[in-house]
C-alpha cells in the first residue's frame, strides 16, 4: 500500500493551501509580529536611551551627596566627641596643677585618652596641652614635655577657637589625616587645649564600603571616588595612584600661596638640614594636571558657592598633557563627575570655607555601554523577531508535523513487515497533547502485538521442535531447556500423573536434586502440585513464604535452593490432566502473569507431545515384553524341531536298529532265571 503523499499538479503545488505547515506559520508570524514592531522600535530606543542617561547622572550625583553627608557626620561626630572629652573634670584638674618639669599624666587622664580612641578607632593620636602649648598628656609618650604651640591647630585652640583642618599630611610623621582641636576652659578661662588626629585610612575604608554597597556592580568596578581640598588637590582616592596628591588643572598664584602656607602635602627640611621644626619645613607642591583644568575649575567654583554639581570632561590617556583637549575631541575617554561639598564644622577664621569636596568619577562608557546595548537591541529587535518568527514556525511545524510524520513512517515500516523501532516514536510519546496520547497508544499496541507474535513464534518453534522427537527423556529435556529461553528459572520439575496410584512421578528435574534411577513421587493431593491437579489451572506465587500450600508440601528436588517464587501449570490433553510443569526462582517476584500465560501456551503443546512420547515408551515396553515371550516360544520350537530332525535321520535310524540288535543279542546270552 502506498502511504506517500500523492503528486500534486504544478498550479496547486504553489497555492497557500498546499504549503507545508512550517511555511504557512512563517508567513503568518512575520506579518503579525514585524509590522507593529517596526513602528515601536524608534520610540523604545529614544526613550530608553534618554532615561538611562538621566538615571545614571542622577545616581552618581546622589551617591556623591550621600558620601559627602557621611563625611560631614564623621567630622561633626568627632568634633563633638572631642568637645565632650575636653570637659572631663580630671583633665581640668590636671591642667590647673603646677606644670612639672617632666609631665606624668595621672591614670584618670590616661584613661580619658584611651576611652577617646576606643570610642572612635579612626583616631590615632590624642594630646592634651597646657596654655603654653606644652604636651601634658599624649598617646605618643616621647612628646611629653615638648612645646608644640607652633602647630596651627594647637595655637588656634589656645586662642579659644575650635579647629578642624582639611585633609593633609602631618608635618611630623607624614601621616594623612585631619586635625581636630578644642580649647579646655575652667570658669571661662582657657587652661589648655585638647587635639586629635583622624587617620586618613578611614577615607579609603569609607570609599571601599560605598563601592561595595553599590547596586550597580559593573559601574562600581570602574568608578573612582576621591576627596579634593579647596586648592583642587586630590588628597584621598579609592584607587591607588591616578590623581592622588595631584592638582586638577594648574594652580593659581593664590592657590599656590595657600599651599605653601598650609602645607597640605607635608614638607621637607631645607637642603642643609637633616631635621627641622615643622614651621621651617618647605611645602611640597602638587603636580599639576592641565588636561583636567575643566574639572578643577568646576570643583573650585563649587567650593566658593558651597554647592555640588556635575560635569562631563575628557580624561586624556596622558594626564600630564600640556593643555586640556579642545572642543569635543578627546584622545582618551569621556568621564562624568559629580561633586558634593562636605559641610564644615568650624574653620580657623570663623568663616564657612569647605574642608573638602567629594567627587564621584565614572567613565562615560560605563553607562554608555548600556545605552549602546539598548540602541543595538532596539535596532536588532526587528531582525531578532524575524528570526524568532522563523524559529517558532519551524518549531511549531516540528511539534505538529514531525510527530505525525514519524507515526506515519513507523506505521509504513510495520506494514512492510519491518521491525518496530521504538526509538523512532520515543520522543513523540513524551508529548502531553493528543498526538502524544496517540503515539503512546500506538506504541503500546505495536509492542503488545509484537510480544504476542514473538510468543506465538516461540511457541510454534518449541512445538515444532519437540514434535520431531518421540523419545520421552529427549522430549522432556528439550521442553525444559526451551522454556528457560523464554521463562528464566532456577529449578524445574516435570511430573507425570500415575493415575492408578494418584501420585505425581517426577520424570525430569533441573536446578535442584537430580532424579536417580528410582523416580521420586508425590501424593497428588498435597502442596502446590495438589492444588494444580485439583484446580486444573496455572498457579503464580510471587512469594512462597506467604503461600500456605508451600509449607504443607513434601520435600521437593528444589527444597535445598530455598526458592521464593513459584510458577506451575498443569499438562492437559483433551481436558484431562496428565502431569504438571513447575518452575521456581530464588528471588521473589521472578515471574509475572505474562510468563504464566506463555508457560500455559507452551504446556498445551508440550502435553500432547509428552503424552505421545509416554505412550510410545509404554508401547515399546509392552512390545519388548511380547518379543521376549515370543523369543522363549521360538527357542522351544527350535529345540523340538531339532530333536525331530535327529530322530528321523538315517543315521539315527541305523543307530536305533543297531541298538535294538545289541539289546536282542544280550538277551539271548543271559541265562534264564530257572537255570
């Protein structure tokens, strides 16, 4: 039968009705998806690009203000903490006492210093000074008794004004940080000063925490945070190197003068001196970066106005370029910087000069990458949707048409008597739709049909083979081995019924104790074999431990195996039971109903052959007995015939006549009894 698609005329072949399912779906999906999509692409790209740019700029500005607020709170908290510590009565009592030649602070004063450091671990130096500027107590014991009135933060506090420096490197130990100082008063009179130094490592720690907490991990990896003083010098940075201790743009003469006076980058002794007082040190001047003049000008203007802002600037590959880039040209990378001032606590002159500015620097490409991706995504949506429509159409065609084609192909192979390849429809059977349901039913039907055909083929081959033999022992052995090929077992017994005695005589046993010259027999009404004879039907026992007949039966040839599974069928000919075929397995559930049905089919043919072989053996035994009796009769007849032939021979007659003559002559010679 031809199951292929019939050939179509050329004019119909190209009509939409006769297209393949995949082609139909492709055309429909392309028309439905691409037309409205192309109209929406422009709007999506434009709005998403603007929104992402604005959002990024707002986020870094917000981040700058957030970091600046944290620094403002830090300065205020540390100033208040120092003010509270300066009001300690033990410190005032110590300063009111006469100044000793070598100050030895009492334990309450030392405890006050220790408590201040423990309250804020970022404080690395704490000192107490008398009205002359002499160190009365200090975390560095080597400074006790020295006069430090020349230091600006000590002199300002002794004149009655709290002091908070900008970020700077210490002139004595060259450590980066901020100096705090407050006057110590007793009844309105200034009796000394107390000062602390905030370690600059705190700034980098705060930068690291801020970047780590950022929600945009990609931007945080390339973002730089730094602190800029009023002169435009970068005093602290979240990354090593880069702009640290360098000036954003060129310093103005006024800014250079302030740097020379304040010495924010520390200083060096004159060349002729190995050591010198801090006031005599020559200030280190920062390296100018003219290429960043735009950023520096904006930051310095923000200091004057006391407000934040943002700027887009070019950061050239060579930071030491002689001049900033012109116009929109940039030989490096465009950056966006947001800056926010840190609120002052107090200043030396009582004004409102900002201590430093927080700058958040982000390469423009960090967020423009996302913008570019949005743009490329928008322009690529059309192509993607076209490919998606093609893929969906092919997928739907595969989902719908391919399973049907597989079922049709498989059915055609079965029709041509080819073996069923279950893997051809295995994927189809996993579907949850109607096609999958049909495939599962189809697969089960074919498997059941093939299994039945295999059983019939096996039964036919077994029947054909055992029918070729009329020897009982040979037939029984072949039946036992043939059954093992289709129904595996551990032991088998094949018994025939001795009708007069109602006993089952074991003619064959494999796997257990062998049957010797003296055949073993069982009562026909005991155990499982008794149940077989009584019911005339097959018995399947999955676990012999649960079967009461197994406990009440006599010892079998397989008893030593301790079997757990049992399968038995009667051997019947024309409704009459002539014996039983019994199998056992060592493990439970070794047999199932299919094995029982197969064994019953085999037993139907085997019973006839076994009965025929048994009848042949019986007739042979009877014939042998008759032949033996006939041989005895023949031997007797032969002996009689041989005697007759001897008696009737001439020789025997002459011999008998001679014997008579001899007897007569002997009679004449003997005297009579009367003489």
